[in-house]
């Protein structure tokens, strides 16, 4: 449970739109992620707000193919 709370805290970002998407993702998908997907999500959270938002909205092509499964879930959120 501590990891879930920590992840929720890290989802608080500077862009309102990004906050909304990340919190929806947390509510819908986070607890279903396996270890690999959790690591992918952590890597995505390391990105700047603008880079992450551009990837979610498909304005920027993601170079790391390993992040696509979690990014796809974020795009559904």
C-alpha cells in the first residue's frame, strides 16, 4: 500500500491535464500492473511534464519501445 501512496504522490504534476490523466490511470490500471510495467511507469514519471504529455497525446514519438504498453494505458485514461 505504501508504494501505491508513493506513486499517487509522484503523479501530482504541474499540468492539470496531466494530473487528470495520471490519476485516472492510477484508479483504473495501477494495481493491475506487473513488475515490468511498474518499472515502465516509474520511468515515464521521470520525464518532464511537457515530454510526458506530448507522448500521451501522441505529439511526440516514443523512442523506447519498452514503454509502449504502459503509455497505451495512459492514452486510454
